[in-house]
């Protein structure tokens, strides 16, 4: 669980500003979805949060502590990517335990954490397989399992379902929503898919061209969009 605050966060790449003064508060245990067209800055905002990119200006606070100067490993976050980024030569168990091994956790702790996460994700029978022997949905679950074993305060998901077929996407949406309820952790989820945003979010952050256009619950955005862009994007007339 964690609260997050972004204060006037900006990011430039080579003199071009791609995030323009983002302000945002995220509550404990919220499922927050960043949504907007391709190139609007969703991944960049997530990478700024995780520490994979440095801010050009502004501040990020997690649970009241300023973290924007801390390295990724000290922010208590775990990121799940669209590409899964699994280690192909390692088994599911090894993929899921790798970060814990690097952190020098005991063998017992590693076993316990991996088995608990595998149980949640229905991977128990697959722990000895290599990624190439898994379906797309199973690979995605392993990527999520690698995040769960680290007990992060916050999960960051960057378009985690976009490589899956439509049917599996629907199933994984439900699974992720269940996971959120089970783990009671703050989750930030990036997508360009309005349906995902509307069905999964407690709170939606609509972005366009590096600006946050509106923040609100799905119904609030649907009923009271602040402008034509949000109305068009979320799907009700302004
Ligand atoms: P989204 O995830 O919403 O599709 P991104 O955050 O990936 O958007 O990109 C936002 C903008 O920042 C785009 O114009 C993109 O080209 C630019 N951008 C992202 N990463 C870099 C980078 N490493 N160097 C230069 N420009 C970048
Ligand atoms: Mg992106």
C-alpha cells in the first residue's frame, strides 16, 4: 500500500518537453489507469515514477517521502512490461526468484514467496518450464509473479496485455482486478485502451500531448468530461 504524489513533474528529451508540469495524487490501494493516445507520455510518466528516467524538474513523494533522487530499487515499486522481459534460459521458478536471489534472501524465503505467488497466478504446475514452453498469457503471469515476490508497495504496469489476443485480454483484466483486491496494493496501469480504463480503474488519468487533461472516477469522466478530447476519448458527448 502506498500514497503517491507528483508535484509539477516535467521531462524533456533533448530540449523537447514531453511531460508538462504533471500534478497528481494517488491514494493507498487505488487502481489508477493512465490512458491516452500513443505518444502522449504515459510510459514516460511511469518511468519517471519507477526511476528508470530522471525528472527534468518537480518532485515525487511516496508515503510522504521524497523519492525522485532515489534509485529504482529503493522506491518500493515493481514494474511489469508489455514485452514481459523474461529470461529465456531460466525456468519459471528461476525467473520469479531472480530478484530475491540478487537481494540475498534465504532459500526458504525464496521458496515460500515464489510458491505463494505461483499459487495466486496458477503457475504452480509450470515452475520448471522455460518461457518458450508457455503461452502468452502464462508468460504475462510469470512477469507479474516476478513483481509480486518482491512485495512492492506499488505495482506499475505498462500496457501489460497488449500482446495478448482479445479473449485472453478480457480474462487477464478480470485476473488483475482480482489480484488488486487480494494484494491490497496500489496499482498504476498504463493503456491506450479506453475499455480497459473504464472497466479496471478506481481512478482514470486522461493524458494528451504530455498534459494530464482530467483525473476522476470512470463515471465522473463519462458524465462530466472537462473538454471535447476527454469526451471523445471516453466515449460520451461533451
Ligand atoms: P506513450 O507511452 O504514451 O505512447 P511515451 O511516454 O513513450 O508515450 O512518449 C512520449 C513522448 O516522448 C513521445 O513523443 C516520444 O517520442 C518521446 N520519448 C519517449 N522516450 C524518449 C527518449 N528516450 N528519447 C527521446 N524521446 C522520447
Ligand atoms: Mg507507452
